[in-house]
C-alpha cells in the first residue's frame, strides 16, 4: 500500500513539473515584465523579379501531341536544362496570367 501511494505521489509531482515546463516553454515568450515597450517593424525590400544572373531562357517546343506542346526546354542557370510539356487552351488570349500545368520529363 505504501509503495502504491509513493508511486501515485511521484506521478502527480512528475505531471505537475511537466505541466509547468510545458507552460513556460510555450507561454513564457508571451509573458512580459509589465513594460509597454513595443518594437517597430523592420522594413525589408522584397523583389518580385529574380536577379539577372538567376534568369534562364526558354526554347519552345515545335511539335504538338493531343493539345500539348511537347519538348519545351527551360535553360536554368542554376538547375540546368528542364524539359517539359505544356497545355495552353485555345481560348487563352494572353491578357491575364494563367496557371502553369505542365508535365516535366
């Protein structure tokens, strides 16, 4: 009986310590010292255009099979040649961006 009581008390103490540790681990970063000091967000420059050195070129395929233009090649500076097939619907007029759905090989 005494052994079982010690095991239960040890288990409860372990659970309490694990709970406190978990709470400080996940909630401790949100606890402040009461000061109302706020940091200003840093401005960073985001470029939507890749640098000239990372651009590649495209060689368009000349054959068509079941609506796909086959054996297009993207010549990437960093990744080498990437061959792919692409389907572009006849109704696409080029006025808006269109999702690329290609099959690489």
